[in-house]
């Protein structure tokens, strides 16, 4: 694979909104959740350096957001709202890595499910059309914006079996709870932040067991365009919780359609097709959505009736745990344009892991919040 040195690929310059050339790559912190850890910031910084190498332009560090960034390629830590993107001078989304959404909730898990009724509480801009379009691609579930609707949703789901409660802005599986009866449901809902629920929502869905989680995604940076499927692994953090531990990706040049055609077996084609259904429905339901990085978690597991299900769990339209592997795949295709497929991986080890020789290290140290942690990306084949 490309080792820890930066790849520089000569190419035609990107052009900004005012017709000027893009002069460099910069990170941008939205401050949306104000909970970012040291390892997240380090990962974003290293990612910017790799993207700068791909584009053949300098890595300029962080953009403070105090002025328009119309001559920069931005790498935000979260999806951007349309107004925020416009204020930064981003008018088409092609000069950033991530997504632009028309309403804040669109960039969260909230759009994975429909509401409990036509009278349910909802935020401005909510689209009911997506619910029917993705019904066959997601698990039975509901999105709610107040506690009364949450109780209705939970009681309906418990008639099928255990239900999973998911804060829509949660990451790495943290904050999720499985409930098995009404008492557990009431206790779990009592612990939710009502203000957070009102503005962003809360998801409740059928819980699966004996699961495997796949990643399906597409990414483009300048002329570099890939799509991929892969698998995720879980690992234990220092609190003993199961959290995201990395992704192994199989990438091809092109988009999701090319990926579907290249899928090696019927299961992977189905996994990719489920992600494509969600991807297309989101664009149709929410005009103004613009994505240069889209990642979908797709679960395969057994429901309470003993049936195997394959369904989209959530989307990520921002930099994420698999982004290092995405960039590694782009670097491989840029280095050898004759490649038709490449396998890459990201790894997150709680404790002092040992990144292999040639890996791109995103963090290797002690995070004040999560403790010792090593994160890296590597090419596997």
C-alpha cells in the first residue's frame, strides 16, 4: 500500500465558486456536538493530509470559519446545513468531503424510519415520502420527536419482540439500549434528553440477534471516485462496552451501480441494493441533499420470529471510521490505474495497538477521554 508518506497526484486544479483555483485542503469543526475527542481531531487532520496528497495541493490545517472558504477544499467533522455551506462559500458540494443536508435531522438516523401517525410531532421539513420508499430496505421501526410518541412506538415494537432504542446522533453504537418489556421501555425513555429528541429525534426499531454488519459506500474527491462494500468489527472499549473497531473494504472505481455489478455473490448484491434504495430515496425525499461521501451500515441478522433480515441501519454523510480505508483505496487506484478492485481496512484498538509497517497511522497515543488508543489504515490486497 501507500506508506506513511503523502501521495501527490498531478491533476487539473479544482475551481472555486468565484472561478479561482482551490489553493489547499483544510479541516473544519462545526461544533455541532462539542464532544469530539483528541483522537477524532487527530484522525481528521491526518485525513486532510492524505486528501491534499490526492489532490496535489497543500494541507493548510484548520479553517476557523470566520471567513468564506471558497478557495479551499473543506473536510468538515459533520454534515453541513445548506445555510452553513453557503456561508463558507460552498455552493455545489464538490469542494468538500462529506454531505450537505437541507435540515439538521436529515444528516442523522432520524430519516431511517417513519412516524407513528399522521398526527405525530415532527420538525419543519420532514418528508413522509421516504418512509414508503425505504420500507423494504430498513427494519420495522419508528422515529419520534416526543416522549408520548416514543411510548407508542415502543409498545408497538414490543409486540414483535425486543426493541432497540437509538439516539439519532449517537456514534460507534454508544448510547443504544435494548428493551424487552414495557417497564424497561419506560425506564429507557425516561433517560432520554427531551430537548435532543425534540430537535433531532429518537429511533426505535426491531432488535436483531446473531448479526453481521456490512458497510456500503461511495466517495469522490476531485477525479477520484470509488464505491465499496465491507464488513465491520466490534471491539471492547475501556468501559467494557462494545464499540466500532474498524472496517475492511472491497473497493472498485466508480459509483454504487458499478459496485452492484461487481458484487461477488447474491448476498452482497442484496446488501448493496438495500443501500442503493436508501441512497436514492433520500435524494428524492430531500432536494438539496449533496453527497461526496456516503456510507451505509447494513445489518444481517435474525428477528424474533427466527427470520433472517438484511436492512439499512443508518447512513453517515460525514467523515467516519471507514474514511481512512476509503482514502487508502483512492490512493491505490491513483497509483495503479489498471486496478479493478482493491481491499483496504481501518483498525481501532483500545489499548496500545501495534500499527503494521506501511500503515497510515491516524492516532496512536492516550486520549484523555477514551484512554490508550491506536487507529490506522492499511491496504490488504
